[in-house]
C-alpha cells in the first residue's frame, strides 16, 4: 500500500565497473600504439565516461528491471500466510 520509491541504479557504480575493464585495455593499447600520455589519458577518460553513461542510461530505462528490483515487496503482497487452508473445488 505504502511502497517506497524503487531503487535507482547509481552512475558511480557503472563508472567503477567500466573503469575496471577500461584501464587495463587502455594500458594494453598504449603499449601497441604510440601516442603522447596526455592523449591516452584524455581518450581513456572520454571512453570510460561514454561507456558508463550508456550502461547507466540502459539500466535506468530497462523496464524489465522494475519487476525484479522490488521482488521482496512483491512476494510479501502475493504470498499466502502460514496455516491458511485453500479450498479446492
């Protein structure tokens, strides 16, 4: 009846996950292609922010995630209490 607002995904979590995968790839690519450090730093930051923004926007707009984010509330509403007899026809 008085449900809380659904939890929304946080941008910093998407950014953290993206950084874990992006930084090693950027270091590996830096060993192959020669550019200045400032260019690699700028490209890595830009790529990380773009990917994190994409992940964040997709998780916010995912209509399927709304069904599972409040699964506990849904189960409380639809469950049958203990010692309840359901008559069958």
